[in-house]
């Protein structure tokens, strides 16, 4: 292990140098790309550290160094509509340490939340300086997830257990895999819906691979989330609603012909059960737990449920984000979560009013976040990887909004602001950066 760590030092130094000299590209391509490969690299204090976590730390180091010499902006929090709700939700989780039935678990989760709901959105909201670059990053995301989709279809074809238990890839269980394939499908669909001319038609094969791959993963929550996002995006963008509805119908048809029969087959096996049975039991158990402490809950990350026979094992989540929040954080947690989701909904609606490509990339990123939020209503939430993707995409929505806003006057800020791409069409000459001394 020591030899491997020593060998990795030059690579890490190279990544730090990249982050210092080209921070925007490092965040949009290295950090964002690594999110779809969430295999655990280390587990300090019971946590899971993946490649995206390490790259985020490197990005933060590069940001501090670059900012100290005036090469990078200060964190964008003023005007960031998601910052206060995120801080409030974090504060409730931190406060629950006082009454938590497992102080260590609550403390560790609170530290993880700082990364998930504060650092990721702020990094992705602040550092991108070009709508065009965000679009390219989303295209790279489509390419990466399409590669995962191809690997999923190969695994589904050669593995007999995949037809019963769902498809797994190294470092990816079926729910995480389905989530990322659904995210790629949502982005590809948004770019296709918002595109013009024949150049966008290259997205159709990836859309097909990602749709079939999501079904092959047999993650019903991921399919439900992706289908919901596709339909909503069509209405937000106001374009090609019929094709979007047909894509949603296609997902439903694949679900009926592939996933539903396999769920029935699992339930018919001796000692077998469907995941729907688990959800029914866990929801009932969660409501029973909420009755014991409905006002303040038991503390963040303290939920634990022992499943009865024939199901064996313990789950840390009732497979519903709202039930989990109520059980662990009580009424304060529900109010804070509601505020957070309300602000996200506002941001999603405003996305449709952004000009040109800014609206398309914002709706695409918002669609991914929405697909994951829907998924978390029927599956385990706050999972490393899926939640990382959710809040990184919310950060890109904020970046699109920031880049599309009019340039501030000198009295409105103290950081450099770049004119958004769409303003190039309003006046001749190159784009000029406006800043304050």
C-alpha cells in the first residue's frame, strides 16, 4: 500500500497543477466525470471516499491558490438562491446531535453534508465561466454514461443473475447504475429537445442505449425518475413534446416487458421476494417509528430497520426521503427539506426563461436533479454518487442562471464576472470581462 501511495504522488501533483492553472476545465471535466464512477477507494470513520471526493479536494486546493493571486473568483453565495436553504438544512442536521441516539453517526453525516449540499453546489455554481463549456461538459457526461450503458447491456446479456437481481458493474450496484444511466438519458434528451438542425441527431443512438441500459439495470426508481424528468423537460422547453412523451411510453413499455416479469419471478422463487415488498414493510415501519418521536426525530443518520423474515438484513433508510427526514429530524427537518426543495422548484421553473443555450443546459441539469429526487422517494437517499450528482447539477443550474444575468455594476460585487455567451450576439467584438478592483 505504501508503494502505491508513493507511486500516486506524481499523479496527484499533476492534478493539483491542472487545478491551479485550468480550474474551470478541471471541475467541469475531471470532477464531474468522476462522479459517475463512485467506487469506494477508502472508508475512513465508516464513510465512503470515491474519486470525485479526492478530485473535489484537489479542486478546492487549486481554487484557494488561484484565488490568492486573483486568478479565480470568490465563492458565489450572494444571489445564490440555494445557499441559504442548504445552510439551514445543514444546521438542522448539526443541531440534531444534541438529541441524537447515535452521536457519532450524526456527526459523521453532518460533515458529509457539508461536502454534498454546500461545497458541490458552490463549486459548480461559481467556477464555470461559459455556457458553451457547461454544454460540452454535459456532452462528455452523455458519452461517459453511454459507455456505462454499453457495459450494462453486455453484462445483462452474459450474466444469468442479471435477469433476476438486476445488473451490477464493478463499483456500481443496480440502483446507482440505473441512476447514472437515467442521468445520461435525461441530459441527452434535453440537448436533443433544445437543439436545432440535423447536428443534434447524433444524440439519438446514445438515448436508445441509455434507455435500454436503464431498463437492464432493473432499477425501477431510476426509470421512474428519468421518465418524469423527460416529460417535464419537454414542457419546460416547449419543444417536441410528442417525441418526449413517446420516449416516456417507450420506457413504460420496456418496464412492463422486462422488469415486471422479473419481479414476479423473484417473488415466485423459494424464499424470494420483490423489492416492492421491502418498500411496503419499510414504509409501515417508518410510520410506526415516527409516532414515537414525531417532533424532533432521533437524529440524523440514526434510522435503522431490521427486516422480518423471509427478508433478512438491516436497512438505514425507509426508501422514502420524506419518511426518513421525518423519522430522523422531525418537524424542523421536514420544514428545512421543504424549503430546500421549494427553492429547487423555483430554480427549475426559472430555467425555462433563460436565453438560448443557457436555458437548455439549465433544464438538462435540473432534469437530472429531479430524476434523482423522484428516485429517492422509492429508494435509499443521501447515497454517495447519486446525491453528489444531484447537487453538482443544481450547481450547474445556478451557474447557468449567473452567467445569463446582466453584468453587475461596480457597487454590486467584488469578484470578476464574465459576460455570458449569449451577450456576444448583442454587440460586435470579443467578450470582455468586467471586474472590480
